[in-house]
C-alpha cells in the first residue's frame, strides 16, 4: 500500500524507477508494466506532434526500444516521465525532419473508429456538434503548423498538463524560454483561429 504522506506523482516516479532497475536486469514483465503505464502519454504526444496516425505506433515503439536498450545506463536525475519525453522529443523531431525531406500523404483516421471522445449527442444540436468538430479540427491543424519546439511545448502544457519546469527539462530550455515559447505559440494560434474565435 502507498505511503499516504508521499504525493501520488512521487510515488508514481518511485515505482517507475523501481521498474527501471528491474528492466536493467532483463526483467521483461517489468518492461511490459512500464509500457502499460506510459504508452498513452507517449502515443498521445507523438500523435499530436505528427498530426496523423501513420507513424505513431512505430515511433512509440521506438521510444520503448530505446528505454529497454538504455535501462542499464539509466540514472534517475529527473522524473522518469521527463526522461521518457526527452526520448520522445528526439525521435519525433527526427521524424518531422525526415518527413520534410520526404513528404507523404497523411493517413486518414477511419471515421468508423470511435477513438475520440464525442460530445453527448442528446444535448448538442447537429449544427452545434458540427461547429464544435470543425473548430477542433482547425485547432489541431493550427497546432501542426506551429514550429516544432513551440508545438511540443504547447502539447506538453495543454494536453499532458506538465509544469513549466518539466517542459523546460524535456526541451532542455530555461523556464523563461518555455514561457516565451508558449506565449508565441498561443499568440499564433489565436491569430490563425481568429475567425472562429469571433463567432
């Protein structure tokens, strides 16, 4: 049972570190547990960064392969999730650079798959639902048009709810630099979405 005096995040991090020690000894069950604990964070971050679902699984898999390979050298200098997101950042930025050199048509999400949380149809009129979906699509499109580092900072803050300090560690920037990045990202988003925000 968890110590009630230890904050949940500290207890979670302690558990991640314990699992990493087991992974370093070749424990595949501990590795699978780590994947289960963090695959939503990694896949969600990758998907939002790339703006399509075509390479998400592959890159998320690469993140965890790196975790496995570097388990023996892992030293807990920061939160485990911060270290994990640094690996994710490097792989995503590499993929984005590769994609700019070799552009491809993004795979469309199958509309039959109910992966996204939808509004309650009973309480929303069809017009309101369509407008909401259109706004959401335009927000996501606007986010994918941000410069890479701004996009990553915004996704980590907005969707993963990381602190400025945690984002600074992931991006290897100062806290003021992160705040400046986020300010510029939000300003650009407001400008791109101005027509929608005025309605």
